[in-house]
C-alpha cells in the first residue's frame, strides 16, 4: 500500500480529466482503515476525510481530535445518529429526504451551527440505491429552503455497478444537468458542488464536471 503514490496519481488525474481542476476536492474515504492509516493520508496534505457510518466517524474523530480534518459524511444517515457527527462534520453528502434534512436542521440549530448538505439523487433508479429520484427532488425544495440551519450546496450520486462507460457517463451528466436546472429555477447559482466519482469511475466523473471525488480503494491498495 503506497498511499502517497496513490494520492499523487489521483491528483494527476484531476489535472488531466477535469475541465476545472482548481474546483475539485479529493475526499479520502477511510471506512476501510484505522486512525493510524488516516494519519498517513493527512501527511500527504489531504484534509478531507469521508466516513459512511456515524458511530465509526464519532470514534475516529475523537481519536484524531488534535488533527485538522474536514469530516465528510457520505453514508446512509439515521436521524438518531445525527448527534454523533453534527459537531464536527463539514458536509453531509447523502441527504435523501425532507424529514432527515429537518432533523439535521434541528440539531444544527441546537448547537448554533449552519451545516452544508448535498442532496443525494438516485439517477439510475436502481432499487438498491437510496436518494431522491430526478422527479421527486423538486417537491421538497421550497421546504428545504425554509430550514435556516442547513444550506444545500449541491448534489451527490453513485453510478450503477456496470462496465458500460456510456451508462456511467450518462448518470454523471444527468446529475450535472439537474444541478444546472435547479440552480436556474430555485437556487440562483448557489448549488456549486457535484459529489460524484469513486475508485472505478472517478475519471469519467471528472470529465463530467465533478467537484468532489470520494475515493477509498484506490488510495488504500
Ligand atoms: C465506500 C464509498 C466510496 C469509496 O468507494 P471506493 O470504490 O472504495 O473508492 C465513495 N462513496 C461512498 C458513498 C462510499 O460508501
């Protein structure tokens, strides 16, 4: 496992594949590794760390309390576990319902914080995946905008498991088009982030305008 080289290769790929590399952030997904290994990532200059389980994130961030880390939550968040991460998280990538957003808003308000979130969209419509559908997302927007302690800053998606690059590319370009449409209709350009791209598909995601790639396996192999 050569973390330094793997990260450096990903940084090169950002330059090579993104039309706006200066806008792209790498989130190192550390769900596979322990806190000592996270420190190796930090030494490579990466501060954005992603976890997909609330209790695991709570445990790791308490061990790493002296480090300067931007914690990203990328998994399925249950409302009774928001409290584990609310103090530390900088971006919740995976908000899939108004009730979850309202609960995050409530917890954020109780600690006097405004928290950035992304809306997760299930573009491919696979039943195994969570998230809003392209059609239902608009129903919640006016309500989401009334929640004062959350700020919707973009969209997130996961591509389907397939080797067919054209299918994957279509999912990513659909998310970009959805963001552009929502920006015009409701957000006046304040949606800036597209969280898309993992180990197997991040180059395609970059080409389609991703601003946040979430990578685990490639860093830790
Ligand atoms: C695990 C995970 C990733 C990273 O996936 P890799 O294929 O290991 O790069 C990205 N996003 C989410 C939501 C994940 O759960």
